C-alpha cells in the first residue's frame, strides 16, 4: 500500500442502508446505533432516509431519529438520504445540513427504485439544490455505477458523464455505488479512469468482492467509502443486492495496512454484536464472526 | 491488472481440504467430484490424503479413490497429501506421482496438527523424498505462513527460511498457506519480499480476505493458487479456520480481469451446486450463492 492514502474517510450507512431492508426497529435503537457508531470513531453517519414510510417502513420516523440525536460534536456529520424535493425540505426542517440523493445509471433500476427516468431523477438534483440553498452539502450517489442486472455493464464514460451532469445540477460530491455487487478491480479502474479519484465508493458484497474492490480503489487513491456496520443492507428494489461492505471488515483491513480510519475496531465489533441482536439475525461481516486477525486461540 | 500474469494455475483442493472437515461421503462421490472438476477445466486436483482414517474419517479410502479415478489425460495431475513417509509409500503404491506435504511455520500448530515439532516435520520432507525418489513431484505447503492463532504474527524472513530448508530437504515447489485467515495484502507483500513470487498460495477465507489476498498476490506476480470448489474446507485442528478460497470466486474474478484460468465458470457452478447437495449444506462461495456478475434479472 505504498501509494495508498494514509487516511480514508468512512461514511457509515448502517442506520440507513443497513436497516432499510430489515424489520423496523424503534427510533430509540436507531438513535443508540448512531451514537454508538460515533463513539467508536465514525465521523460521518447516514442516520435516516426521508422517504415514504409506506415504501420503506424501516425508515419511518426519520425526523424523530434526527430530533433525538445528540448535537453532533465538531468533526461529526449526520447525513440523510432524500428521494426528492419534499424529502429535502423535511430533512432541512429536521436540522440536517448534509444530504445524499441517488441517481441511477440504470434506466430500469431508476424506474423500479424511484419511478422516474434517469433524466427525471437528474432534474431532481437541481430541484433539491434550489430547496436547500448553497450551504447544505449534497452528495449524489450514482447507483448501478458498475452495471445493473437489467442492462448489464454500463459504459464508464456514460456513468462519469452522469456524474458530471449531477455536479452541474448542484452536487458537491459524487459517490459511485455498486448496487448489485458486479464490480471487480478491473471495473473499478475503468470507472476511475473516467471520473478521477475524488469520488466516494459505495460497495455491496453480493459476490464477495466488496473488499477487493475497496482495496483496488484505495490503491488507486480513493479515500471515501460508504460502509455499513455488520455488512447489513441491500436494496429492497434490486434483485440480488447483497449487504454493504462491512465497516468492521474495511477497518480490519485498513488497520493492518497502516491506513488510518479513526475507527476503533474493538468498539466497532461491540456495536456490530449489538446490531445483530437488534435485527435478530447473524450479520454478514466475516470479521464480526471470526474476530480480528490478532485474536489468539485460548488454548 | 496490467502487470499481472496472463494465466494462473489453480490446484483444486476441494476433494481433500474441502471434504476433510465434512461428514464422510462415499468414495464414488469423491471420484465423481474429481472427474467433474476436471471436466470443468481444472488441471490439478488434490484428490485424497493418505492419512489415518481415525484422525480424519472423511479421508478414509484414499487408495480406493485413486484406483477408481480415470487415467489422468495429458495436462491433468492428481495430487495427494501425505503426512509422513508411510503415507508417501501408500500414495506411490496407489500410482500417484505428485504429492503435497505440510510443514507448519507455527510450533504450536505443528504439535497439534501432526504431533511433531517444526524441525521434526521438516526432517520428514527428506524422508518422504528418499521414499518416493526423484521422479515424484513434491510440493511442501508451509501452513500458518502468515501467522497463527497461537504465536500471532510470524516473521516473513523466518517463514521464507523454513521454505528454503524444505527445498534443501527435497521439495520441488513451495506453497504458503494462510491456514487461519490472518493474511492481508500487506502480509502478502511482506512474505513475497522474502520468498520471491515463484510460490503457490493457499488462502483461507476466515475473515473474508481470501479474495483480496489472492488479488494482491496476482498483482505481485504469483500464478499458483490452491482453491476449493464451493469454498469448502477448514482445518479440524485449527480453531477459527474458515473455508478455502472458493474456486468459483477466484475464477469469477479472473474471468472479469482477463486472467485466464482454463476453468469454465458455468460448469464449475454446476459442480458447486452438486457439492452443496453432497455435503448437505450451503457452501460458503458468494458467487455460488448470487451467480456470476453477468447474471441478469429475469424481469
């Protein structure tokens, strides 16, 4: 990792992307999840989605979650996903100053996920910006950026062009998402050749490739990653979507590579164990299951 | 992957390392497994272990497996693991011309796995060589080459020195094994700096790192990899040992990287599904579960 960044920035999406497909858990537990993640050293947390509770029951009560959070201490940022102008208004009313908005690189996925064409979805970026004003940070997440199960591969130049249009529409930052786990290090390199490395990566582990893709991206110089504690997650709208890259799996790797994350792995593993109880099932993270590489046999 | 090898050699260890911790399956099924793997394009298969059936019941009947195999067609090699001189004699009697023998880099693991010290185990390399003569290929697998759950990290220079002693004792080739899944790309690089890249890698996926380690090794120029169909495996003698790197997960990655393996992924996935039935449980491979990245949504 001689050429890698000395520090990466993790945006923890467990309370949003992670809990989204789960049976809804109480607001108080979602708040406790966010605060425990921050206590473990996570600086940026996607805390909620201001979406229709009918469409995504697990995200109901977004404003209640935000209202119950302790004030973010310096260096900590709470983020919310908003699907449209109305969601942005609600997030702003709730007091948030950082938003994510998703535009899909896949026409079919866009129609199924948000009922809009890609162009219609892109137009919402400007609409959201006009509502929130210049002071709110707006990160546009390009979903299916490495292909989709509908169209197959999507040309990296087209994906990068979509990103540029999102910036033209008012995005401050771009995150490229491997929504259904079709990326490989080759696809990572191909996309970065078009976008440059000042982008975030949001990787799903559908095919066990999230970590190798993150590694390849770090090697190339990418420093922003979305991860979810426990490796929870997966879109309810995309067949075959697996969980997110597990926060503990990335931190575990980075710790041994000498790439600082600011996250305390032991504390994070404690949160992960608690989350497994919260959602009522084993979480996908392999490090959560086996413990860190430094774990010794008791005998 | 511009600097990577254009071709890697997979040694399929599913019939040996993969089945070893499972409830024993009939000899005929083990034979069918080997032949179906070869039909999928695998060139080298570890077909059996000439070990005590009391110690490893799933490996009983090694000679029967070998006797029932079709003659290896040109380019195909059957290999067996032998634990000592007596095992080597049996494997030779069975008609095999390629053997693996394990020496551990961990003193405690060596004692627990084979009841010998590392030095005693190394001495067996020469004993095996003296039994089999110069014509038999002998690959010494250095287990716990990236550390062990007993001693923790083991200095790469010490591991490489152990490898050199194995070659002095008669090994034709060396394979370094991450027996308990503690390797990371950093540890891969550190070991390769001492050993050079003319080595095999045998990676376990205890912490979800097998694929990223294989990728890092390929990037560095390693071309020989042990894998097990389905990601089966794990030592019955090492706490926390997870399954092997899944053959289909490596082939799936290589296919998209343009690194040829000679293995037909679709046929291999068929074998993997059959193996899951054979062992009676879901296999760890993520590609087996989700299908290849090219899989389209039916809708």
